[in-house]
């Protein structure tokens, strides 16, 4: 099993003048540290207007900056919001490919569509159509990255004429694909599409094992890839804090985790929000006290001593989880405590898993190899048609047909342009 970190850029109130500046600089320091310590992945979500809970609204910029300070850690979107109201598909293809070039092929491409009204209504995205919008857009984005030229698309939620979308990514035909999964049906959808499942945290290893087995069986039986490659992997995200003293870890982790859990429910379940005014941290503290000092988190966690975490995470590995994403920066955990936690986990927990990972992954890949071939064979491959000529020049240019209608200094330029255009037209034919 591999380990990743999750950078949601949480920032509970109150905010000082430089709070966001410090947050992002500390996050970049943490990615650089994680790269040195051997963590496999750094994930950043795209989320909008979710004050305190997530200030990660431009993850492609954060990941690009992180890519220049690191060498091996893989850099993941968890996730890009795919309905065209958030991001035009061609812009997604361009940004992902550019990021892959800047990081020398280290991008993981996760997608989602959000469920919060704050985001959906802020961008005018129809909540009832967000799911099908995302899948239509994802299918076309993979075509844009893989095909030269992209033949165009006339769809339900998005249309675009033929263009050659550049640049192309380092990872051909495109980086590994993932989708955010908050329920079992979306996990099965991920398997049918041949993409990785970024799954919710599980109650225990038994639930994790059941979900992984369901994913694998669905992949073997029903996969028709939405992209040009497959990525049959299951990852899960858990709240995380590691300390030699398990009581210290629990005290710190439970308070930070209480804020995280309350903020999730505020934005996703029951919250009413006054933008720029509502204090989510204060509300979480009131609720925490009234519930007896803790807000229970649905699912497992990775909070405790190195020995406790080794035992708990080994159960996840035995259940078939490919990657555990550690929610390491949450609540009001100060930078020095976050750093110490990352260093201790890397020194005391990760080595045993790293020694086993290669063999486990090789066995899984060998088991799935014939099913991967069968899935790719089922994928419908579009037949390239003739690429139409399109007018590329500016709409405001003066007509070339009548140079004498213009002043001498313009006429000379138009005569020269007309000669160039005549040669170009011969090349068109």
C-alpha cells in the first residue's frame, strides 16, 4: 500500500492578514518535506467558496508550484470539477497536460462534480445534471489529450469544433484517471469506466475488503474504459495524526477531526451559510461541547502511535486498498505538529509497507492483466474522419481583395499579405 497526503488548505477562523499566505507557503514546505521522506502522492482538491473548510480553489497552481520543489512525489487533482460550468473541457485538457509537462509526468487526474449548493449555484451548474455533465466532459478531455487532432464533439452539455488541443502530456495517452466516490454505486461506476476510485473512508477493514472486491469483480466483468488506458486502483482518505504518545495523538486528532467532520456536514448535509460572515470553527466548537467533547467521524482514521497505525493500516493493505490518503493538515493543527507527525510516520510506519508494496502491486497487475486487455478491446474506437479547414485569422483584419482602397502604407502591407495568402491557399488544397 502507498501513502498520499491531502492538501485541502483548511483555515479555520479567525484569519489574520497573512493567514492564507502562511497556509500556502507551509503547504508547499510540507510537499517538499513529503517528497524527501518518501510519501508517494500529494493530492489537492478543487473546491470553491467553502470558507474555512477548503481554500483550495486553484489546485493546478498549487500543484505546479509544488512540482518545481519536488522530484518524485506524484501530484494529484482530487478532484477537478468537470461540469463545463466550472471548467471548459478544453481548458482542463490544456491545464492537465501543461502540469504533466512541468512535473515531468507526475500527474494523477481525478474528477468530480461537487454536491454543495454553495458551489453548484455559485457557478450555475444544474445539480440534477452534474453527474452526466462530468462523464461527458471526461470522455472528451481524454480524447483531447490522446488524439491529434481532436475531431470535435456535438453533445448534450458541451460542443466544440475540431481542434488540435496542445500541449500533449508526458504520460501518453493521458495521466491516470480517478473519480471521487462517496457511495458504493460510484465505486462500481469507477470500475465500469476503468478508472481509480477515490473512496470514502471505511468503517473498518471488513467494509474496505467488500468494496475492493466489488470494484475488482465489476472491473473484470463490465469495464468499458472511458479513457484510452485503465487505472484499476482503490484509494481511501482518512484523518491522520501520528505521535509517540497515543493519548497526545488522540487529543490533537480528535479536536482537529471534529472541525473537519462538522465542516463537511455544514457544507454537504445541513448547513446554512452567510458568505463572509458565518464562523464554521465557532459553530463546530459549540457542537463539539454539546456532544460531549467530540464530533464522531464516519469511518476509520489514522490517529495514534506508530504501532497503532501500523496495525490499523496493515488491515487496510490486507483488504486490498492500494493507497491511503492521509488528511494531515486539518483543523488548527500548527505547522510544527504537522511536520513532526509526517516525519514520525515516515520513519516508523512507512518502511514496512514500502518493502511489501512492489510485490503486492505486481501480483495485482498480473491478476488483472487479461481483464485489462479485454476491457480495452471492448472500448469503442472512433474512426478518424477528414479534418475540416477552419478560418484561423482575426475577424477584424481589413479585406485583402482591394488593396487600392487603403492608404499607401496599408496598401503595401496588404499586397504582401495577398501574395502570402495566395501561396497558403495552394497549400490548403
